[in-house]
C-alpha cells in the first residue's frame, strides 16, 4: 500500500512539472511514454521526421529533468 501511495505521489509531481513544459514537448512525451508511440509514428503525427522526433524527445526530457533538479527532485524519475 505504501508503494502505491509513493507511486501516486510521484505521478502527481511529474504531472506538475510536465504542465510547465511547452505544448509540443508535453505532447511528444505523452505520445512516447503514455501512448507508447514509436519515433516513426510520432513523426507522422507531427509531420516531421524520425531524427527531429528523437531530438525533441531528448530535449523535452532534458528540460523536465533540469526543472526537477532545480527543485531538488532529480532522483525522483529516470527518463
């Protein structure tokens, strides 16, 4: 039960930080992690190419990790 609470707490914290990202970064991370879309699928959705999607995911994760690190929560998640 304690693990369940910790998991819920982590999800809430992550959601708070995700909400601070720009729309495109949030959308790309959502498609990749929640919808489990491939780089190719995301590229089609965003009318882009696979390399651009890879870079966008990398940059969005970096932004999220930087924000969490500044808040002292760098060890909360691994992306």
